C-alpha cells in the first residue's frame, strides 16, 4: 500500500484489538460512541489547515468563537511541527497551522467558513 502512495497503513486486526482494549478500560466511552453512531449523530473529526489569509490568524483560541460554533479543538500541529494536545485557550493561531477539530457537521462547516473568511 505504501508503494501505491499511501502515507499510512493500518492493520485492521490491530485497530480492532485496540478498540477492544479501550472498551475494557472505559466501557462507558465506547458505549457512548456506539449509541451516538446508532442514533445517527453526525459528529466528525476534521483536520483543517489555516490559510495565511484567514481572519483567524493572530487570534487566541479563546477569541475565535469556535466553542460557540459547536467545535472542540482536540489538538494543533504548528507549522514548526510541534503538536499541542490539548491546545490551551491562549494559543495563537498562525497561518499554516493544522487544527484537529471535533464537532457535528454543521460545526465543521462553520469552522471551514471561518477559515476561508479573509482577514480585514
């Protein structure tokens, strides 16, 4: 698969084993995920890159209004490669940062619109 161009390959047996181990450690979390999926909750995890021209560039996370839009940031990968999990509210967003966001599809759409809004 890597020869065909995949940047990452996962063994389905391994990922299934990891999920079983998580279930044994925290059954309530896995139950929540299963119930959410079976009831059609439309949540997703998105990896989005901040354009240099975005209005979010230069703002602290606490100033962005992402939480009010239904988005929770799980992590940020800075342009330097530094990974920040979980990111603090005073983290300043820079162009080229990757944001790892969790939320429903409406929230992710709002995040995308925020990123595409040019700075004034």
